[in-house]
C-alpha cells in the first residue's frame, strides 16, 4: 500500500512540475517534456513512475479499472468528450480529452483552445492545474474515470 501511495505521490508531483509547459497539437513523444497534448502529458507522467499507458486518449480509456467520479483518487484519469471525440465500439460517445486528478478537487491537464482550422490545425495552451468541476464543464461531458495504478 505504501508503495502505491508513494508512486501516486510522485506522479502528482511530476505532473505539477510540468504546469506551464506549452501545448502542441499532435505533439510526439520526442517533444516531451518541452511540449504536450493531453494524452502525451498523461502518458509521459505515468512513464516517469514506470507505468506504461498507450499514446492516444481512446486507447488510454481502455486501461485500468473503471471508478465512479464520487470515488475518485489522486492519480486517476478522467476522460471527457472534448471538442472532438475519437470513437470506438467501447466508447460510442467519443473520447477526446484526458485529465489527471491531482486531489483536493484539482485536475492537471494539457489544455488547449483551437485558434485555426485550415490549412492546418493550430491550437494554443499549456499544462494547467484547474478545479476539476471547471474542467469537466469546459471539456465534457464526462465519459469514464479510470484508475491505472492499483
């Protein structure tokens, strides 16, 4: 139990240390920790505590054990529809954004806002820590909450 709590504590501490890092649409693993999109951010922080999760939000949503929002704990991942969800049979409502629950009602995520569609997608933003309820309202609806570290 202490090992799990230590791992989660390190995970949240690492996530908080990245607040302010710039958002980049479609950032790849070689660009971390200088740039993040939402799923690269979560993949990166979990990797720092020796937990491998997939690169994309829709595949990350398949990982771990499902938990109710009322039972959320630090280290849990919250999957939201976002502006444009990615769909599969398991998540027909779509998953387009992921945030890390940091505890005390706060979430850390790579936030963005689209400023251009064509000829190329352009977004701006950064890793931020915000009130979880604010994040769910802005990027929702809520699709699923997952506990990766058991």
